[in-house]
């Protein structure tokens, strides 16, 4: 086996097929020190059990105050550091408690009819074309519409906040990318503050109003935490599902026996989505963690204050955990994947993403049974960035659509 080569973890080219690299790390260097595109040193943890350790062990903190070399961030963006993904207990517990009641199983299930109607409407709009960009015309539209409605963001603005979100996510591909994203992030924060101002003046029955009231109570949410929470919900509330639907559809189209299996047995959709999450998930790594003390993982000691990334995409292909890990098996049971993370920072919107993914993919394969990728798969462009893994676009064609 050749020596481990340095790769640009955030590049589009690497995103196209990161799995051989991670397989080599699991075999030869399961805790691997490398350099990110923004020049920070990072430790990649790639084996399933070690990833679980990083995600649940409080020796790995979220707060950047633990970092030996904190990432550079302009002063105006400091409020974003108060989001619940970047804080530890007890702040994390307090912030999560303010919004988790909106993501209960019952309330999410109540969205089923709305999501189904939306999926059907979107496919109706392209039914006569015989082709579409699955990301732009379908995968993006469903979660952006749903999270916009939940928060009370005007529907006309949903693609605007996705454009800002995309700039923020791809900025991690380089230091230059961070600078290029500044205008978008400024616009995003300005928009959120205007939305907050509007809800203070005219409360509505939406999540932003509920958060504004919590902030006004004084002991639940600070102004910075309010802005950070809305920012996080808008970004995370759609980005994960966009990639789940896009990556999942691509995996199905590349595995015709499995897509036929799903079409012949629609009841398979729940385990199918779990397997698509494992096999080609929307998150490549968990968000950043920092060692609070010298910590040994897989025989390697990571010094205090170091940046650590738990590689979810690698854990989900770990041969020691999953039989035939590189094979797509829509009926896989059990399937203890970590596509949504693990521990106290487990994805708050996982149940919503699952429901959106199940409805979107089931509706797609039922209504367009002869869907095909319109370009060679090696011509597909993957989005740059560290944490997420998703396609920029996915052109598809069909001969005829059924009702």
C-alpha cells in the first residue's frame, strides 16, 4: 500500500470519493495529524469506536476557548460562536432546551402532509420537461421551504438564505474562501437582525417569535445567542437534508439493483434512508472539537488544545462495524450509523431530516421510475468545505413520469 498522501480535505475533487483515503487511515493511522486548507493543524479520527469516543467524551470540548490556536474570525461574527453547536454544558443544555420541543416526533409527524404535497408539487412543475437538476429543482426546495415556514421566514427569501449559507460552508475550503464569504455572512446576519426586529414589533406564530420572547425574558437567551440560534436553524435546518436527498438519490442511481428493490417494496423506505445516510451521508465530519487535556485515542496521545475532527463518513464505512461496508444494502439491519453524530450534540433536526428524506426519495422513485443521471458521474461537481458533503448539482432525465 502506498504511503498516506496529503490531501485537501475541503476540495471538490476529494469530496468526489474520500472513502479510499479514509480506509487507508483506518488501517494505518486511525488518529492522523494533518493540516487543513486554512493552515490549522487537525487530528482526524476515523475508526467507528474511536469516533464514538470523540463524540461522547467530555475531554473533547466544543468551546473554542479550549483551542491552542483558535480560528480567526472577524469581530462582527463573534455572535455566531454562541450557537449551541459551539458551546458545552451547561450552555448547550439551556440553548437546546429552548428549541428541542419544536422537533418532537409528534410535531414532526404533523408536517408529513405538507412535505408530501410539496414533493408532489415540485415534481408536477418539471413533469413535462423530461429533465431537471435534482438539487436545485427538488432536493433544495423541500427543506428550505419547510424550515422557512417553521421559523417564519418569508418564502421568497428561502433561496437567498441558502446562497448565504452555501458561501459560509464553502468558505472553510481556504483562508481566501473565508474572506470571500464575508459579504455573504454580513448580509445573512443583517437579515436575521431585521427579522428579529420585525418580530419584536409584530409577533407571529412562528419559531423566531418564540425565540425573541425567550430573549426578552432575560434569563434564557442573550441577544448574541438569539442571532446565533436563528442562523444555525436556518443553515442546519436545510443543508443536511439537501445532501441527504441528493447523495441518496445518486447512490440509488449508481446501484440499479437497489433502486429496483425499493421500487418493488416501497415499505422499505425507512431502512433504505438509514442505509443511504450510512453509505453516502450528508455530513463528512462532525463539527470541531478541542482536547481539554492530553488525551489518548487508539494509542495516540493528542495534546491539550488540539483540534480534532471525528470523521463520520469513515466511521460509517468501518469494516469492523459494518459487514460489506462499501456495499449499499437498503435492508441493512442493524444499522447503527453515526450520520447525525452521537451524544449530547446529536443533530437536533435528525427526525425532520429523516422524514423529509423518506418522503422526497420515496416520491421520486415512485413517480419517476426510469430516472437517469444526465451526465457522466465523474463530471459531477461536489461542494467544497469541511463538514458537509454534497453535490452542487445533479442533472437527471426521464422518459415519462407517472402519477
